[in-house]
C-alpha cells in the first residue's frame, strides 16, 4: 500500500445529539464546520491548530484527530512515518455541539484519503463503525459523517448502524452557547442507573413523534422534544441552560439541551429566527444554523 502525494482536506459539521427524547440515538448535523488538512511526511509529526482550541489542545500524538488517524491507519494495515495536520476550528469545545465527534470523523476520513485506494479498503459504513468505536457511541459521529438527521445505534453483536431521516426544509436551529464548558463525562455522571418505566415509555413515544415532526410536521416539535430521561437530571451542572430552556418552552419554542450540554438548541423556522437570536443571554454566543445535509466532505 502507498500514500497519496500532497495534502488532503476535509470539512466536518457540528452536530447536536439526543434532540430531547432521543438519548444516545438521534443526531442532527449543523452548518458550523471545522476544516482540516493532512499530508504524509518523510518523518515526524507536525500539528497546527487555529481558532477554537488554539494554545489549549495537545499538539502531539494525544491530539484527537491524530489518534483517530492512527486508529484508521491501523485498521487499514499501514502507518506513515510522518504526518502533518492543520486544523482550523470553529466548533466550540465541551459545549455539546459534537467537537470531539467532528475531530474523530475528520481523522478517520483524512487517513482513508491519504491511503491510495483507501475507499476500497474502508467504505463509509466501516468509517462509521471505526469512528463510533473511538467515540463510544454513534449519535454524534453518524450525522457528522453522513449529514442531516440520523437515527443510530448498536446491535447486540457490537455493530454500529445509522439510518438517515428526513428534515423539513422549513426547519433550522439557533444554538445558544454558554461561556463555560461542561464535560460529557461530568454530565453523564449525573444520570441515574435506572428511570421509571413511565418515563422510558414517554420518551420512546416522543422520540418516535420527533422523527415525524422533523420530517414533515414542525408544528409538533414542541411536544416531540419533551424529555424525561436526561435533561432535568443535569440541571445542577448547567442551571442557566435549563432555565433558558424552561423560558423558551414556556413561550412555545422547541428548546433542548444539545448533546451533553451546556449549549441550548432551539428549533426555528424562517419567521422566528431573528426573535430567537435576540433572546441570547448576556455573555453567551449565539449561532443561527441551517441543517447541514452533506456531512464530512472535501474542503
């Protein structure tokens, strides 16, 4: 096996997982993109980061993209002697917008592209399996790779899967990003080991309704995004986020915790985006975002 000459480039979108009731299963790609470039060198490792994470993330083998690339090269059966990686990041870190999944998807995608004939050795389903294995769950990596709205999971034999869902073209989103991060590990640690059967049943029904609401009935999004499994349990880690969700929902806006938080995602249509943006709390960042339909793609 040989490597391609020159750099390869990829653009990967932010994602929002769970979407309220679809815990660890539903995900949506959003048009906020990191752009990365990689090439094989004769030896050594060079990692360059600009934008989000500059001066904060490691610039060695610990870098998430490098780790994903190494895992992909191992899966293919070849490791380059040297690598250069350049990352231009805009997705906020530790805010529930899929920054780690974007990094993992970028890494597996770049590594495949750097190997001559890499598509014959790893198709997109294999990339999903590898990315989800690295991340531990598929709800963010699936929309980051494929784009749009995805329903993802894992079979009893360990195989990851993702199925695309439809999104009504009227639907967009507004992301309210708090200044302080919350780690996924800390957010998950607040979840109980068991929940009442009635809560699980309610979430199953709302998740099913959400698939239909996103596809063709955005007027049902407020009801469809009700959650009993994870958001309220996390209030102590992100009280301002849950307070904003309460206020938005009281006004009829379908607002949720994005992923593990603390970002708040509010669904919108073209008529109310400006009004939602104006509700951003002081000191927070706000992004009015289209649904991204393409996922990872050449930059």
